[in-house]
């Protein structure tokens, strides 16, 4: 590395994007939105169904874990006590 040069650029070396008007900004957003490849309705429906199935599966998993912890923790805490 050269003498006097730091590994990170200083603030004055950073490039500042040019300021644009709100109308230009919205036009650029619209232009970028047209470039997006949107999923088909079939892909959207399949993804939605998959997400719903995973939510149900994970809900059942966490219900089972919570249920088992609810049984095991009191049993462990009362293990050494005299009844």
C-alpha cells in the first residue's frame, strides 16, 4: 500500500449521486418497474399455497415443542421435591 493512503476512502472521495426532481424520480421508478419480471398468477398461487402449508407445519411444530416443554419443565423442577 502506498504511504499516506488509507484502506477506506474518505468522505470527500465518495461519489454523491446527482439530485433529481420528484417528477424525474417517479419517472425513473416507473421505468425500473417496467423492467421487473413479475411472476405469473400460477406461480403466485403456488407460492401462496406453499407458504400457507409451511405456516401450518411450523405452527404445529412449535405447538408440539411448547407442549412438550410445558410437560418436561415442571417435571424436572419437581424431580427432587418430596411429595
